[in-house]
C-alpha cells in the first residue's frame, strides 16, 4: 500500500505506475489530478468569492491572473495565494480536536524551527527541471487501472481546490 497527499500524491502515482509490481494499492489524499484544471478551479472559485464581496481589488488581480501564461510559476504561485486567502486549505467547521491540533502547530517550537528553514532554492530547482504547472496524472491513473492496481481517493467536500467535475472524473476512471 502506498499513500500520497497533495503533491505527494502525484509523486506516489508516478512511482506506483513505474513500479506497479511493488504496489497493489494507492491512496490519494487531496491530490491534484491535473494542475491546470486545479488552477482554473481556484481562479473561478476565487472570482466568485470576490464578486459576492464586491472586492474589486482582488477581482483585478484575478483578471490579471486569467491573462497570464498558465504554465508559468508565477501563475501557479498567485493561484495558490488566492486559494489560501479564500480558505481553501482550512476546515470550515473544525472539531475541538482539530482546533487543538492547529493550535499546537502554531505554538510548537520544533515545528516553528523547521518550518522557518524553508528556502526558495528547492522549489526553484524543482521548477527548472519539471513542468510543474502542466502536470497531469490522468494517463498514469488509467495505466494503473489497466495494471490492476487499486486506487482510492480521499477528497473533502469542503476542499476548495478541486471542482466537483474533477472529483467526478476520478469516479468515472475508477467507478468509485
């Protein structure tokens, strides 16, 4: 069994496809299937939020974003910034246990120490060697299906990164 969350799910899928003789089950947790589709969903949902709020400043940013090269690193970065600003990474109704866990993350000195060590060089080098913004694992998933590898997906109903159509597309591939 192999499990991957978010971008780790892309890596896990590629690994499972390449080494399918070593993997019998793959579990994807909130994994983008197509980065381009994910960016489009983020932009559309952000635009809807800003329109409802009559937030013309951010609507102008979205307009600029819609006219950018969708394969650029800046496009990806700004898309994710809007997703974060609009709560796509946050649980809307967290349980008390979740609230305590989030609080621990904000105050834990060890986590703070290592989280602050993040440097731009690693993602920059990754970007130079990979077509990050254009990654799609649809073909990999179809290949895994053909190789009889069981694939399961866990996506939250409140997850603002993926459209219903994207999740339904997974259901169609795997008849979940």
